[in-house]
C-alpha cells in the first residue's frame, strides 16, 4: 500500500512524507525537509513518528524552504540523504559522513519497498529534480517548484494514481503584491513557479480514470488563496470545488491512500 501526506507546504517550508507498506514492513521517504529540526520533529510527532523512523530523505533542490535541516537531520539521526550533485554543490558541498547519495535524472532508486524515479524540471536552481514514487502497484507524482511543464516533464506524469502539484500563485495577486519587480518576474517566469492556470492545464492533461488524488501544494501565502486554487482546479477537471484539496503551511494535508 502506498500513501502520503504533506507535513507542511508553502513559501516558508515544505516536507512530504511517503510510505510504502508491504506485510509488516513500512518504508518511509521524506521528500524535502524545509524546516528547522525542531519544527520537523514536532510535525513528525503529530503522526507519532520520530526522525529515526525515516528511512531516507530526498531533497529536490537547494532552496531553503526545501533543504532546511537536511544536513543536521542526517548528522543527528543517521538518515540517508539523496539529492543531485548540483544541489549538493550549490549548498557548499557539506560532508554527510557517507550518508549522501547522488540522484540522477531517469535513474530509479529503491528505499525498502518504495522506489522513486527522479526527473529534471525547469527551475532556477542548479540541478533540480522532482519524483515519481511507486510501491510496484500504485504511483505518486510530485511536481513542485518549476516555471513550466516541459514536454519531458509531461512524459513523467503519465499514468499516475496521485499527484502533488504546485499551485503557487494567482497572477493578479502576484501583480498587485508587495514583491519587488525583479521577484515578480522571477516567480512568474519560465524557471520560477507554476501559476494556478498553468497547474490546472497540467492537471487537465494528465487526468484519467485512475488518478485518485490531486493535492495542490506550495501555495504562496501572499500571492494565492486556497479557495481560488480549488475553483480553478475544479473548473479544469469538471468536478466540485469541495473535492479539491490544498496543503497548507501549518498543517500540510491529511494522509491519502494511493
């Protein structure tokens, strides 16, 4: 069985917990840990988990709201960490005492009964990667922090049973925000973040009968609203707004069985 939940998602920090259960075994992958260690431990404790219960961490890129406490988590609790070599270099090439592994586009990695497949995305980071995760029967896609969905990205989203999808900003709210002009251009650019409309177009393109869950994520606290996201996604998929879920910065999301 494959399931997932966000521990928190937004401009201030991101972490997504994915579990594969087989018999009596549970394999846990933490995708990003964009909080300080105390905050991360508190969020795990809400699920009756400790940092030592995590089998591996995957870091999508070096921005602080994603890499967070990865190095300290690995040092304190001996957790294996996966990231691209470019991400590692962008953070100053710290020593992970043998617990760091380099992830590469298109090369699958097994963590117990869970397998993840990294793929490159267009984002303003050194070597950003996003993921497909599978327990062999079901597949979860994770797509946050990219400026647009390239044809290559779209090939990696085919046949998913669940998708965590960035819905970062509403263009009108971004235009009226207090962000300086250079930051508005960066967020809304081809290597920045997905607007609600761009995310809805992706959701519409990959939607099929087997897609059980769509979780909106990485909403900007200043430049977006959950109710806007739900409306835009519902319109794109021809469903009710109440069926659309959005992870938030404080509580993340409920568990979702894929």
